[in-house]
C-alpha cells in the first residue's frame, strides 16, 4: 500500500492547474449554451475530455484513479470545467465505450473526446426515482427503427448536449430484465423537452418526452437484460461525480484557510482563534478521509475500469456528507461575506448539496452498504 501520488499523477495535476489558468479560466465564466461549447472545444484542445477513454478513439487513456484526480483538480478550479471533464469521461460515454458497437464507439466516443458531441443520461422518471427499475418508458423495435414512448425528468445538460442515453424497457414483464438503453438524438421525431427547472446550484434540469419517438435501430445500445451492466458502468460515473464534490470541498477549504489568515478581528487574524483552528482542522480531516475513500474505490477498478459497488457507495456517502460540512464550515469562517453570492462559497455549498441526491441518494447507498455487510437481499420492493 502506497499513499504517495506518482510523479506522473503529480504532473497531471500540475498540468491541469496550469492549463486552467492559461487557457480555460477566461472561458469558464460563460454558462450560456454557446459559452459551454467554446469551453468544451478549448478543453478538447488541452486534452481534458475523454480522460479515461481509449486513445484510439481520441481519448486520453488514463486509468480511472488518475482520471478522478484530474476531475477533482479541474473542479476545484471551476465547477463548469470539472463538470465537463466528468461528463465526457465517466459520464454517459462509459456505457457506450463498454457496450457500444464499433460504429457507435467510433461516432460517439470520438465525437465526445473531440468536443463535437455531448451526451446526457436519462434514467429518472416521475414514478421511478430511487426505485429506478420502476421506469415505464418503453422501446419497441419496428423494422429498422425503435419506437420510444414515455418520459424522463431531472436530466442534466440537455440544452448543451446533442444526445441522451435513454434507459427504457424492451419487454413487458415489469422486471428489471426488460431494461436496456437507446442513444436518442435530440432532433429525433417525437422527442421534445421542457425548458428546464433551475435547481439550487442555478443549473437546469430537464423533462424529456417521447411520443412515438423514432430512432434507427442501430442506436440501440443494449436491448434488455442490461440494468446490471448499465449500473456496473454507472459506478464509474458515480466516482466521477464524487470527485467533483471533492474538488468543490477542496476549493472551499482552501478559500476559507486563506481568508482566515487575512481577516482581522480583535486586532488579530481570525486564524489565531482556536474556534476557527478547530474548524479548519476538521475540514482538513474530512477532506483527506474522503479523498482516500474515493481513491480506494477507484483502485478497486483495476484494469476493467469498473469499481466495486461497496467501496463506491462507502466513498459516495462519506464524501457527500463531508463536502456539505466542509462548505458549510467555510461559509461560517467567512461570516456574512461567506453567506453572500459575492463570494464563491454559496455556490460551492449549493452544488455539493445535490451530491446527496443524484447518482443514488445517500439513503439508497446506505441500503446497498447494509445489504452487503449483512449479506441480506438488496430489494426494497414491498411484497404483497
Ligand atoms: C443535480 C441533479 C442532477 C440530476 N441529473 C440527473 C440526470 O442527468 N439523469 C437522470 O436520470 N436523473 C438525474 N437526477 C435525478 C436523480 O437521479 C434522482 O433525483 C434520484 O435518483 C432520487 O430520486 P427522486 O428525486 O425521485 O427521490 P425519491 O426516490 O422520491 O426519494 C425521496 C426520498 O426518499 C428516500 N427514499 C426512497 N426510497 C428509499 C428507501 N428504499 N430507503 C430509504 N430512503 C428512501 C430518498 O433517499 C429521498 O430522501 C439528478 C438529480 C439532481 C439533484
């Protein structure tokens, strides 16, 4: 066991910080659709898209652990940059890379890595949130096409992406074995979306509607019996989003630490006060512990790139809670300044708050941890 980063990992982190400062920072503040595409292209040029995607498809080819380190570093610089690094690396592309046909991999993975394409994931439905396998959206094969009917909600980044990997049912048994996935272009006939609902972190989440939506059969990623497969890849997606939480918490901690040395009260820097020192100490303990759990979960992925579910859930629960507490303490250290939107901590708190909900809520992850350690069935379904 070695807790030192390798020289290569240290270099990757330094390169990411430098490239952010030189090339990306001027673009990171523009959250418009056009601004997001410009940022995406600039990130592609700097080699920050498709971090763990294969080099023969235009990716950077990093192992999962190194990918997460870069996502964390970029997210600490800017949540817009970190989010794009995550979504184009361990996001929807993970399932396409793992299960796509050679044509799908060539088109979508290469497109994502070059900054030409963006892909969302559509799983959640009005009646299928935590109980994801209750999804009703149906896909039926009709000749050379697949016809989709149903809806999704709370889907991220639809306005800045071109496709969604839509989880849907290919059968009518009502079991999870019906579930597969289709890559749906946002200009497909029968596809429409809402204008988006603004969440606490000022991001838009969208409803998607499929009304006899027709796409070529070649867009089917997996046609049933696939929920387990999709979720095993989704664990890498989860670690990507957890690394964003780590980056946000790291930025909040560093901001508060610097502020505590500058801000004077009672004729001394507030870092002189033990009440502040203990908050900073707790923040650092939580940050280090969360980081070690995330890195441990990533290390379980080995050559497959698929992390173990137990270690992923443990890392998720600890990091999501730690990140909220770290950002909350950072706001406290800045006093009223921390509570205003003039300072970055309100946004950092708002974005990490979502981490307890998306990618499986903390309660669902605790259910999964408990099922594993007690060797009990994981199903939460009420039996009649
Ligand atoms: C910022 C953000 C981005 C998102 N992006 C996407 C996206 O891109 N694509 C997508 O498909 N979805 C996305 N989601 C949706 C997300 O996956 C769901 O919100 C999540 O799965 C929870 O579902 P729900 O909101 O319907 O909550 P519900 O399932 O209604 O849960 C409500 C409460 O009940 C608890 N609960 C439910 N079941 C149990 C149980 N068995 N034991 C204990 N407690 C339980 C939950 O933990 C929660 O506290 C996003 C959500 C957020 C906040």
